[in-house]
């Protein structure tokens, strides 16, 4: 491979810099609708002038000492000099919490307030508290930081952090409110990397809320000594259970004491990697619900929410044959995975890069006060979309889709129904901010180009130009990229990290051909390309909606739907976009709760016009768009007092009369197909799920039917070649969507809830209508 890269390409290579003009685009601003005060007060004005720092780049200058020996021991000396704030976790203060005291008093002999406090209840409280947390050991933290620093230098080329983001976090921490970091979860290493990064930046010892099901007892004991928090199993018991009441009271008292002491808290809003469940974590929302309850009870005046994201060129996850999501990760399993990762890095010169993103913080108190006014009426997907799929309705109802895929856990059940809704929508709001602030890495751009534009192969000289083009398009849409440097080096770096899924072939004139490996490797490229989808999601939804309109008008034997000769009315486009938005799962769209799908649909049309795919077309006999004279003269006519017939909404009829046509520029057809294909893995999985309805074995449990569908996707991929949709998460998403749509019904049984095919879709005609409805958005 080195000899292939040593050959020249006979072209001048320019450097790729992630800047538009003079400044880097800033991402991650908080919501101006829900948190207007935080938008102004917690933003660093000079953030664009600040650069990046490499967190794991530690030299002699980072210590107080100088000399030959210091250069060889700088990692150890640097770790020993890190400031670790004293732990202020006081078990006695937790024991004195009024909720725990009330429970102890109720269980005391002789009634509340009488007799001595039973020692058994105190021991039970202490046992639960020991399961939740342990006093962090400073010496162990320093030694672990030293080992982790050496490990990160072996695994990664760099760990980048924006200095302006750190300035904003420091400014928010100095205000006196505790920091609550809400993060995405791309790798099992996130829970160790983020506390290390924030400790090095002087933000204190980060307490991490871990998932107890992903760690063995030995690993849980180690993580508690390093600042980890674990939810006790009793907390998920029913509300009328005495053990559950006591466990939830201890959890709430521990979090309240942590917030009062000012220690930062990290909560993962996504499920761990490899879990087939919903994207939003039920456990993360349970921890967040405890924080929200503490702020509403005025235990602390306010808390500062800080969205966080970590992006990798290639996440160093545990190998599939070593660890499964259903089994806990042990110390030996984790050590074996680390050794395998180090072994793979030693044989290659290219290591992955990491970017840590800290979005703009905002006040939790301000959000809870403003967000409630943004909630409107909602309907289920079955009420919204099923009549349209079956051809019974043609008008899309003027309401939002209600789709909550996260189960309510025990700690969250202790909140009021309105507060539960607040926690769920706050989680989606923050997850949207975290995803929007995540940088797009080079492997995501390379995987997208190879999968959706050049699945049959491409010359490397052409791939260099398209890599630069897609980078510029990503920056123009307000998303950051996690790389910079010479174009040839960037492409070589990305292909080296994807070396297991691509083939390089030498051809004439010293050029190379890059070919994706056919087969299951395409599914890996699809997962990598999904990181780029948020940047082009609006245009991809619009392109698929346009494709659906053109396909309905095209001849069955031709491909006229891609010629763009038809006029498309704005009302038809708007309706088609709304239908696709309702079909796509909420986990993919991640719309802010304060933003309606109707506003987002208008944004989709605006994006298609801005990127040049749609061109306004004047219809014969209509008033020209630039003819404003008659419009202004009509509005300036005097009206009788009290005449309310004239309204700004009267212009809506004129908007419905607007027409568009696909642009005929040379680059537009290719870009249109590229945007349509970005959503093809998900839509193909949905279409295959509709085909599978007549072949699946029902009734079956949700997990069992999902496994049936996944096996069907594998068999279909071998026959048709669409391996990009062979993903367990896509199969699970299709099953959940069909359940919300009313295609599958969940019925109780002695062994638990099972899925049945609903009577509405028992006929083959209804199943074919569903499949046609989905396939209209898929571009071949």
C-alpha cells in the first residue's frame, strides 16, 4: 500500500482548511426560543479567535521541572500535578436528608417520631449508598490518569478540544450553578475519556452516571473509586414497593448532595453502542429526572446544562466476538480489548483522531420555565399516517406526531406526568444540540462518497476532488469538520482507517482505483456515513419527497421521474415532505420540541431552493412573482372600519399557486441522486419490512420478530446486493415504526407482550399499499 501511495498523480494538490473565509463556523448555540437569556449571557464573544488544543500532547513544558529525566517522566509528573478537588460527599448529610428521615421515622417502632431509629434501616440506606457511589481515591485517580494518558497516545493521533468551548464551560461554572453534562455515547471509552479531558482543563472531578448492566461487579467497584455513579436495582421497582421507595430516596439525596457541593455530573443520553434499543437512553432520562426534580424543589437555585459530544475517526469499541451488549464488560475483557486495539495500531502508521465538543451551556431553570409553552396537541402515527397509506384520506392532519420510544423507568415514574414529558423533551432537545455540534470526520465523508456515489469504484484522482467538494458542502451547511491538512494526506488517512472495507488497484498512468469491498463491508460504510446525514438531512428529505412526486407521474417502464420536466406545485411538495417526516422515526430526525414539523417542512423547501435543486417557474396566466404593484395597491385601499375580511393569511392562496421545476444544470441530477440515496438504507429496510409481513411468523415477541426481520434482510441482501440496509438497528426501527403505524399490534400473553399482525393489514392489498407508499421515496 505504501508503494502505491508513493506514485504521483500529475496534479497540484491544495490544502483543505476547515474555514469559510477567515473564521471557523461556530456550532452548538443553545436554543434562542427556549433559552434566550442563556443565548446572550453564556456565549463567549471571541470564540472564533480561539484555536484547538491537543489534550494528550504533554511535554516537558507542561510540568514545573526541566531536564533530560523530566522529558521521559513528563506523563507521570504531569499526572501527579493535576489538581483533584477534595471530595465533599458526606454520607452523614445524605442520611440527614428529610426524605430518608421520613422513611426511617415511618418504619421506627411505635410510629413516626417515637422510639429509637432502627439500625437495620440505617444499614440498608448505607448499603444502597455504597452501591451508588464511593469516595474517589486521589492516588488512584492520578495513577489512572497516567496510564490513560499513555494509552490514549498509543490509540489516537490526537484528542482535540476547542479552547473557546472550555472558556464557555468555565464561565458557566463560575456563575455558581453546578454543571450537568449531557452527552452522546459513541464508544464505551466515552465515560473514561470525558472525565480525563475535563479534569485536565480544570473543570473539576466529573462524576459519571454509568449503566450498571454494562459493567461487571469488579469493574463497577473500580469505576466507583474513580467517581462513577450507579443506579441501584431497587430503584426500578414499583412505586408501592418499600424497597423501591427507599432506593429512590437515597438516589435523590445523593444527587442533591452532589449538586449542592458543586461537582459536575455527566449523564449519557444515548444507549451504549451495540444496544438495539431506542436511541434515547431510559437510564439517562432517569438520572436527568432526578436533577430536574432537585432544581424544581429549589435544592439548588439552578443547574447549567452543557451538551457534549465525542466523535471518532474510528471508535475503538470492543470487538464483537469479545463482548456483546447483553453481557457486562469485565476487567479482563476490557484489558483484552485494549491489547487488541494496541496491536492493531502498532502495525499501521495511521491512528484515529478524536474531537470532544462542548456546546453552549444553558440554564435548566430558564428552560423549564419557557419550554412548557411550546407543547401543543399531538396524535399517534396510526391516526396521522394510516388513513393516507390506505388511500382513505388525502389531507395531512394539522397536528404533530407523538412518538416516544423510551420506556418509563422507576425513578422517572416518581415524577408527575408533566415533568416526565419535560424530561423526555429536554433529552431530545439536548441530543439535537449535541449532534448538531459534532464535527464530521474524514472517514464519514469517505464512506459516504464510496457508498452513495462510487459503489462500483472510482479513480483516486477524482476521489480527491470529490472529497474536497463534500467537505465544502458540509461547511456551507453550518457543520464543522474534524480535520485539516493536505488533501492527499487526508484521503490517505481516511482510506487507511477503512482499509478492511476498500480495495486499492493500480491502473495505467500511476493512478489508483478505489473499490468498496462488496458484501457485509457495505453495512459498515453505511454506519460510518450516517454521521454525515444530519448535515444533509433537510435536503435529503426534500429530494426524496420530490422523487415521490415525480415517480407518481412517470411512466411505469421509464425513468422519467428523474428528468425533472414536470411542474411541481408548492402545496404538493409541502404535503409530500410532511408525509415523509411523519414516516421517518423521531430518533433520526431529532426535531427540537419547540420546532413543529410544519416549520421544518418549510425549511426543507427553502434548503432545496438555496442549494439550486428547485427553480421557481411561472405558470401561464399567473401574475409574475416580481409584479408587486397590484399587490401593494390592493393592500393600500381603504377598508371600512371593522372590516376583518382582509388578512395576511389571504396570501396563502397565492403561495399555493407557486410552482417549481428541477434545475437543469449539469451537476444537479448527480447531486439530486446523492441526496436521495442518503436515506436509502433506512427506507429500504422499511420497504423490506413491508415485504416481510406476509412471510413473518406471528405472533412473536418484539425481539423475536426483530431477529426474524434481520435474517430476512441478510437473505435479501445476498440476492439483491443492498447490504447497506443490513443493520440490527434498522430492523428494530422498522418494527417500532410499524407498531406505531398500526401495522403490528402488541397484545398481552402469559409469557409477556407479543406482536400480532393487525386486521387492517392482514390482507395482501393493504400490505402492497404500505410497500408502495414507502418505495415511492426510494431512488434506485
